[in-house]
């Protein structure tokens, strides 16, 4: 059906038939079920998913993550358990005036959400409601298939809910907008497929907070797709916090396109989840774009975290900066693959990448793979990856002030990761992240004063 | 209180001798200045006293009060009362200065069997000390030394020293990188700690600092040994005549 997919088939495995069963079972209940436009849209993507299959580690971008662990089990769409205000309030961020959409296992919890009273030019809608109420428009707006992507196609087929966020030219949302995704494990293996669409017009400004919280353990795969379009001089601050619980997995693909002089500041912390993979495909389409991507991951036990980033400098005078840090303990495994592609026209590009890692255990593992692909001649690009132990000079400094070795090691481990946490713009996100960081730091109980 | 006898220390896995028979005694209340050319072993001495690894003691002994200092871990030396104000203070992004100092103070108190200091008491004292040693109160909330200027880092060391009230202060080139105003403030902080039961070792390249922290003894360290000892006038003579002349005379 699709030539590129066929050509790479040998690197993909056919999905277990359970996906087809799940699709058949779900399609009659998914939003937009009566509308041929949505039905066709879903079918198109699902057919392509069947054609492509699930990636194996032989696919370059999946080299470090064997997704079979999370996806090769029969999964039905997750149902919505009862979650009350008391269960979720502690994850509210963005301050008292923040707007909030809350999703439980991929279902919008409208009674917990609050997006009323938005200023002129700001539209925040439930994607599920749009699919149901305006199917033809939704199918057009969500667009046809780009290149095949197993999980993006799967997301389209099963798309249940999410957020449609649109700011017109010059529109500004002064207070943050939080998208809070809660995962509550269920006895059987389940999955959820939310989507976030953000469109910022010229000079529009948004502070988006995206939090993924595991409330109860269990096999649950969240497969998120994010589409971000930033117009000329638009500014997006994007704080992303991932606190999955045992057994929960997360696969996310973010596609971002930035027009001239747009600014993106994204900070991402992964502090929980059996398997978490964040894929970023960032295009600097206009000139003078500023893009900053900060990230920190701290897997423990047998957790696995994979960050895959591709930054395409397509226009001149762009600036991109990747700053990722990782702390791996126990038998955890993390991977970082960051690729910078500077197109021929993208003269005077500044592109930087750092990936620093700390291994706390002999059995922990990090795979770090920086890549540069440069076709322009007047560019400044650099990348650096480190992997090591705590700085001996700093350890001595702390001990010479009376802290014992264990305490000094705790503080330095915390500090290593906290350097990224400090880049969160929202103080409440920073606080939540610091709490989880302390909980994951060996000897962290002694650090409670840091909170 | 501190008795160093015929101390031999080597670096680079023990292959390169740096201190070659250093002997020095510091009694309570005394201030000893140690001057010497580059590579004479000044910083090595300070690190060996504070317990940094990478320095192999190949001979001699160091007694501090009643203990064999060389047997102690760095934190045990701190608890015993030794404080090293470092030449290159370390930056610790992610850890607030005031948090760090309170942890440090309480760790020392615990090790000495004293009660921990309350948050209110600590903040009161910290504010007073910060003002005295010229540390901007904003720097107390910032991460330890992160993004501090050279002078701010040195003042922060003195702030820690005054807060922790050690028995023996070792200052390793605290004057380097300081302008004259900062030098005076730092010296005031150090002088405020002078007391009959506290000893000090002031390591410096320049006589200038000793105008403000007036020593009881000046030692010239060269090639791993104390080559000449005198009063504060020795530093002045050194400033005028240089090491070569003075040491040539000694030899």
C-alpha cells in the first residue's frame, strides 16, 4: 500500500493481532464514530500502522529501545476509573489562575477541568469533543498522514481525547495552561492515545505545562502525539514533567515547527515510568528562531528512558540549544540520541548540544549518541557528551565543610540533576520535580530541607 | 595545637615529592604566614591538612590537638576544628548557599555532640556575618558559588569560616583576585576570628595581605621545606629583596 513502509518492513515486526481486535472493538465508541470523515481518517492510519508494524531495535531511531516490552501485549483502550479532586489536587501547577484540562487514562475529566473565561483570541478545546461535534473540520485540521510512524499512526487510529489549543495573532494567555494526564493502572494491560495540538499565531504567547502522573501501578501504555506550530515571533514556554508509576509506559512524538523569530523554551523531566520514550522532531522553518530544549532523566530499578531528538535548521540565523542530563541507578538504562541537521540555506546557525550523565551503579547503563549533519558552511555547532562519577573536587569541598561522604554524595547527585529542574519556569512544577528528585536520590531522606 | 614534624608528601601516585621535611608548630592564638615561590608546596600543605586525596604522605607526622590528623577523614578534620579557605572554591549548582552552610554547621555540631541550630537562629547569625564580611544577602539564596565573581567566591569562603568558627583556620591564597577594598573586608572578617584559643595559617604570595592580617610569624617555604622564619618584618624584607636574595642568604 505504501512504498516506504514496505521497503523498511524487514526492520519492523507485524503488530500482534490484538491491535486489530482492539481497533474493531473501539471504533464504535470513539469520538466521531458516526462521521465518515473521521472513520476514514482513522482507517487510513490504522491500515498504515498494520502495514508498517512495530519498530524493532534495528530501526535506527529505535536502536536503544525495544518497544516489545511495552507494546507486544494485547491491550484494550483504558477505561476511566473514578478519580476525585482530592487525588489530583497536589499535581495542580501554574498558580491559582491557571487553566487546566485533566485527562484520566486518556479520557477527559471535564468536571475536574477548568478552561472558562479565556481572553479574546484564545481557544482551548477538548479534542474528543471536536472530533464528535465537528468531524469534517477536525479531519481536515488534523491533516492527512505525513511520513509513516508506527505510534503516530496508532494514535490517529485510536485518538480519544486531548487538547486543541489555538492562539490567534497577538493573543496572549497570561497564566499557564496545564494539561494534566493521569494514569491509573488497571488489572489488565491497557493503552491510551491522547493528542495535543498547539497553534500560535503571530506574536502569540503561551506557557503550557504538561504533566503526566501515574496514580496507581499497572501495565498502561500512553501513546501521545503533539503538534506544535509557532507563528512569527510567537513564544511558547513548555514545562513537561513525567512522573509515571510502576508498569506504566510512555511513548511520545512531538513535532514542532517554528516560524521566523519564534521562541521555544522546553524543559522536560522524566522521573518515573517503566519505559519512557520522548521523540522530538523540531523544525526551525523561519530565520532567527530561538529553541532551547532542556531535559533531565533519572531512571531507577529497571526503568528505561530514551530521548530521541532531531533538530532541523532549515533557515538562516537560527539558534538551538540542547541541554540534557541523566542520572542512572540500579539496573536502569537511558539513551540520548540528539541529531542536528543544518540545511544548506541555514547559514549563521548556532546549534549546541550537551548531554552529561552520572552512573550511580555498576549495572546502570547510558547510551549517548550525538550527531551533526551540516550542509551550510558558515555555522557554529558543537556537541559534547560525558559520562562519569561525581566530581572528586566537589566531594572534597563538601566533606571539608563537615558533611560525611554519603551526605556529600547525596547533595551532589541532587545538584547534578537539579541544574535542569531549575530551568522549569513554573515554580509549582519545579517543586514537584524537586520532590521526586529527592525521593530518587540515594540518601535523599536527608535532603528534605532542600524542598 | 598543630604540630607538623618532618612532613614528606608526594603527588602523582607518590612519584613526585613536593614537601620534603616540613616542620611547623602553631600554638593557640598564633597567626603564621607562609610565603613562597610557585611550586614550593604551599597549596599541597593546605590540602594535606584538610585531607584531600591524591597526596601521599611518605614520612613525618601531623598532630592536631591530641589526634593523629593524617588518620582522619576530611569531615572528621572539619569536626575537629580545621577549616581550609580554598584558593579555588567549588561551584555547586542546584544547592543554595544558605542551605549548604546550615547543613554544614549542623553536621559539625552533630559530630561534636552539640544540638543542631534552629532555622531562625541560623538565619539571624548568617545575616550578621554576611554583613560583616561583605557578602551580598542575595548571594546567600543563590547556588553555592555558581556564577559568583572571583572576589565573591573568596568572601563566601570567609563567610563559611566565620560561621563555622573553626579552631585552626587555613587560608590558601585568599587574597588572590581581590581588589584592595575586598581585601580589607576579607581581612576584617579573618581578624574578627582572632582569639587566644584559635590558630591561623595564612598562605599568600604577597606581603600586602599581611598589612591587614598581621602575623606573629612569617615562614618562607621553598622546595618543600621551611627555609626561613621570622616576624612580620620578614615579609617586608621579602617584598624588597625577593626570594632568591633572601634564601641565598639563608643558604
